[in-house]
């Protein structure tokens, strides 16, 4: 199975700060990567797919980039509603696998 | 609008079988695949299996032969059955819709918490 490693495991950001979360795949995944946000007690919500395409309804302050084995999610201007846990997921090979998550808090 | 909703028992005894139902609305099971994804408390997500739009199934080998996914298209329902449950199977079980022809999940149910305990 493809292993997905996220960093950092947790971080705190100030209001308006730009935040980056990294995701490293154990092998190349050809941009077949999604990012999800999960708030406490809620189900995950798709933010980014295909490494850089924004899902409908997701604020434009979220963006994704990367290639090969390295990908990142950027939040340009932290907002209170962005608190939660973020997961990356590869859709390149079966089984689909997720990263361990990054907990983002407002400082 | 697209909705998925899981239902099933909250408590299952060890060695018993878990049966969950995912009832969908706003789309057809003959047009979209539906996945089952598990989350241990405070942990990451684990893909379990998929019911394809053509009725075929795919499973995570981590569940070997314990897992079975089926559907009733007339009722817009997808079923998960997993036997030989252990305490490690405690967690929240989600069903999620597959996005187009990709392997991403664009709509999720609210999840059902399952505790395996005697």
C-alpha cells in the first residue's frame, strides 16, 4: 500500500496567517491527491482534488500544489472556521490511503 | 441534494457480525460508487471497500474475508457486513460517494459510532 506521511502533526496559526501542510507519498502518485478538512464530531469534507483543483464551495484561500511524491495544502489567511484536522488521501493506487492528519488550531 | 446516512447498532459483542446500512438520496447507485471508510477514535481514516455503480465490489485486503458489501438499488441502500468483530474494530464508520471517475470522496454521511464490547 502507498504510505502517506503528513507534517506537521499539529500547528497553531494566528488570524490572517498563511499556513502550509505537507504530505509525502511513499511512491509517485501523479497528482492523484485530495485534501479533506474534518471538524470535531463531523465527517470529512473534500477541499482539494487532483492535487490543485478546488472543490465547489470551498473558499479560495485554500490551495493545493505539488507533484511526484510531495504535495502541500496552503491556507492563505487563517480564519477561525479553518480550525480542524486536515487529511491528505491518494487516489492513485488501490487501496486509497490517508495521511495521519494535521491538527490546525487558532492561536 | 446529495445525502448519505449510515445506520446500524451502536454496540456489537466481540466475535459477532456488524451490519450497517447506508441510505443515499440525490443520486443513483447505478451512476455513482459508494465507499465505506472507518475512523478509530482520534485517529486517521481507513478505506474499507467500495460498491461500484455496476454492482462490482472492491475490498481492502486488511479486512481479508471478513468484509462484505452489497446493495439494494430499489431502496438506494448500500450494506456493510463484517464478521468476527474485535475490540480493535471500534470506531466511526462512514459511507461516502465516489467523485466522478476518480477515487476521491465528495460527499460523506455523518457516520455511525460502533463499539465492540461485551
